[in-house]
């Protein structure tokens, strides 16, 4: 058996579980390591030459195994005494085990769907989630779901959105398979599970209760069964139209800025807007520069950022959340960012290499 692969699988499971026990089961030359939290069930499967067994161990004890096991291990189980002994290259480890009934693969895989509908690029999928995760939250407004992530698969594209009510992040990437269009409401912990996936192909299937992601490698398979959020999707395309149509019709004014300079400016100002009323900053846009100002009970700060290009002809002043803008800037790797403004009372649109960001403004 590949011990390093076993450790890798166990560590993946441990990144998901909080206090839930860990199931390790060998059946007909296949080893399954599995656990769950409130949002996901995760199952790691690999080949082994060990005899069939099933053991359920406490989570805290399972965290000790990767550093205790070296080149291989043998396990002796005494279910009557609820104990097991692990031997590995001179190491003897006495384990307190739980009843085999404490966890089962059938329960963990209750909402598992085997037949995949789409195949996604793992790197693009994780990059998209990383781009929008700063806006993910746990809000629900009536029956409208804002919590977690919206993922729409349609017309050869995967579009992902997250919003905290004051900021909205949108990104997309291509998908080549599947004729079915679908909108998923992914839970707020989804990114934690998605980080376990590798950068290659991900098989996606679903039912009314959960989405299943499978990463099938040469020697192992990782399955993530993640619960879907119940409720009505947020009609975020209407918000996008409010800022995209004026831009397309040349009604809004645009500025192109250096991302690094803008990020460093917000970093210097963080103390002042992080402790101010509603984390507010003032943004004065002129034909030559953008001046950011913020204040709190301790003092105030004013910083000027140069423009690469602009269509602004007359100065305008806008108030928005410094916290949301700074979080957005930390989520992108683009060298430049384009800002589009219609007026002091309209949302501000930011466009980068991976997607767009819409920030609401304060009426002052």
C-alpha cells in the first residue's frame, strides 16, 4: 500500500471534519477513508493490500496517525474491548475506537450521484471560487438566498456569484460538456471542500439535495458530496444590467488604475476606514487622479492614486465601503483594474482579468 497516499487522503478528510469521527474501511482491496461536517461528506478511496476491516476512530486521535505511521502499518482490532493496536516500524499505538455503527459509508453517501453530468477543469474551478469567496456570507433575505455561492451552468459556461448584500463578485469559465442548464445554490462552506480537489478534471453530478464532485486519479478517488441550500436564487443579473448597460452605452465614466498602487493605498488607510462609520471611504474622481479619504475618532487620511487612463471630465465624489473594496483588491491578480461610475448614487463597477465586482454606494 502507498503510505504517503494514505496520509494524503487522511489529511484531506481531516481538513473537512470538525469533531466528527473518521471511518477507515477496507473491502476487497479498496480502502475508504471518510468523514463529514454539517455541509459535506468526503470519501477518499485507494487501493490496498490489507485484509478487510472497518474501524471508526475519534477525530482527535485520527490527527495523530500521519506523524505516527512511517513506511507501513498493521492493525489489530478488538471490537469487544473497543480498542485497536497499530504497529508501524517500531511504533506501537493503542487506539480507543468507536462502535462500527457510529458511521457508515451508506449514510455518508446517502445523496451521492454516480453518473456525472459535466466535466470541469479543476484549476479553473478553484480559481473562480478563490476570486469570489471574499463576498460569500450566510445571509438570507426572506426566501432569497444570498448565503454561499450561486453557480450557473449554461450555454457552455460556468458562472459563479457571491454577494454579501453590499458587494457582488461574478466570474465565469468555459465548460465543454453537457446540454443541461442548471443553477446551484452552494453552501457557505463550499470553498473549504473545493480546496481539496486537484487541478485536473472534476466530474460533477447532482440531485435535489446535494452536488457531488469527483476527482479520479491514477491511484485514488476523492468524492465530495456537498449539501445544496434551499430557497430562491438571487436574481443578480438585474443588478449586473444596472451597471453593464450604461457602460455599453457609454453613459458611465471609466478609469483604469494600477491594482498594486490602489491596493497599497487601501492598506495604508485600513486603520481609518476599518474603525469608521460603516467602514466608509470617500472617493473623489478627477480627470487627473482618484483621491481617497477616510476618518475616524483618532484622525483622518487622504491618499491620491494616479490614473492610467480615464473618460472623466468633471470631478465627482462617491462614498463606498473601504472594507469591501480592499477585500476585492486582495482577491485579484490583475495588474490593472477598470472602474466604471454612472453617478454618486449608482453602484460602482470594477472589471479585472477574471470577472467583475459591483459595490453599492452610500448616500451622503
